């Protein structure tokens, strides 16, 4: 089940070195964005970060392809990266747009009814959870089954709904991984920024509470702390992004790939080719 897929995902990190590519790219993107921000300002940093985000679907698609397609060569990775780039990019952008529109619409409606901003924001955040739950596999569906973005969202939702307990276990494992990421990030950041945080550690509780918001912001915006945070985040990306990506692809391959995602009224016959794409018999 979910544990077996996780064990396979960990094994792939040694068997297929190219699975590390999304993590390597994510770590590189974090460091490049930070140093461009530090050297050339916020505008250049934001532009660099946006460019890195737009390039990342190629590495995700390449990793998905070699895992689900049982390939391992650089040529196969490049083929899947090119083939799945726009499918992965547009599908993920669509999910982000749906989440943005729905959360802002709900916030506006709640504010119009007299609910405070804080409560409205909480409700809007909770709205994102079911979107992630049902549309998490939409990018893989778009690549594997050669689907348009909206059909990929529907396909992901049907497969998740049919996955029952296995899906719940999968998400619980991912939540546990997120806690592990947070723990390692905090540990690495604390070690790297120990000298910069020393004055804060030497303060009493009363002295810390007496600090103004501007003083706290100036303390945590020190270059040593920001650079330590960027390095810690890059380390976590390098370690955990390949795990998340390979676990997601392995789980989809073993538990969701063969599930029917079609509505009852549709009755199609066909087969999958060697790339995992669906072809209907005429």
C-alpha cells in the first residue's frame, strides 16, 4: 500500500540517479533566487524566482516519466521532460488559479456578511485543502493519459475518490514528511545562524517581549540569518523534493494508474501505449 510505495520511492533514489534532478534544480533555484535578490534587489529576485518556477515542470515531468515508464537513461528523462512540460505547467497553473479565485471570492463574500478578516482568511485557507486533496495528481494524469488541463483535474478527482483508504494513508505519510522537513530546516538554519542568533538567545524573556516589531524584523532580516535560511531551505529541497516526487509517482503507478476515472455513462475501450497514454479503439 502507501508504505510499500514509499519504500520503493526511497529505493529509486539509489537505482535511478536522475530522480534527484528535481531536488537539485529546486536547491539551485532557491540559492540563485536568494543571491540575485541580495545582489540586485527585490525586482530581479522575484523575476528570477518566477523564471525558476516556470522551468520546474520540466524536471517534474522528466522524473514522473522515468518512474512510471520504467526508464532510466538521460535521453528518456529529456524526452519525458519535453513531452510533459506544458501539460504539467498548465495543469498546475490552472489549480493555482482555481484556488486563488475561489479563496478570494469566499473571502469577499464572508467580509460582506460582516465576518472579520482573520476568520475569513481561515475559511479561505481551509478551502484550499480539498483542492489539493482531489487535484494533487492532476499533473501526472495530464502527462500519463495525454489529457487537457480540465480533463486532468477531473481525472485526478475521480482517481482520488476511488482510492479510498490508500489515499488517506498517502497524505498522512506526506504530512509526516512535511514535519520532518520543518524539523531539519530548523536544525540546519539554527546551526548556520547560531552566531547571528546569539544576542537573542542571551536575552531574557522580558527583554524579548520588550522588543518592538521593527527591532525584531531588523534582527531576523540580518544578512547572516537570511543567507542561513536560504542555505537551509536549499538543503531541504535537495533532500526531500526527490522523495516527494518519487513517492507521488510510485503511488500513482501502483494504486491509481489502473483505476477507472471515467463517468458511468462513458463506455470506452482502448489500451495504453509504452508511454502510458490512453488510446481509444475506434
